[in-house]
C-alpha cells in the first residue's frame, strides 16, 4: 500500500469482529448481554454468581432490549455504545450497566 491508500484506510476496520462474541447468539438481545458479560469479565462464572439482581440475565436482557431499541435496532451501534460506556467508566472510575448507556444517551 502506498501513503495515499493508508490515509484512506478505515481505522475501525475489523473493530466489531474483536468486540462481538464469536459464538452464535439466539437474538440480538442475547448477543448484547453476552458482550456485556464479556466486557465486565463475568463470562464463564459459576451459576450462583448470576443470582445477584444486578447480574441476573433477565434484568440485563430487559435493559439490553431497551438499549437495542434506542439504537434503532442496530446491533453494531448498540455494541459500540457498550464499548464506549466501558471506556468512560474505566476512565471515570465508576460502575456501569447496560442501562447506564441508555441514560447517558438521553442526556
């Protein structure tokens, strides 16, 4: 590639392949929750770990559905919102959840 082609190359090429889960999800809502669990480091935990209310799949699926609808049912934009909130939370040192993305988007 020459310099001109390098300047035109999309810097985000391949971004979503690195963020998304690679196993098949049943629906976009499940994909969002799976990605959230992975971002929080909560994937592959024992079942009792998920019994806490803030970690329960049912609660997070409800939040994921609301965020997915707010992002006009665009899965890539929804995952982008999760990744952005993760970055902001780490930078600002605060706890976050899927619903935090929705509250942040409405402000």
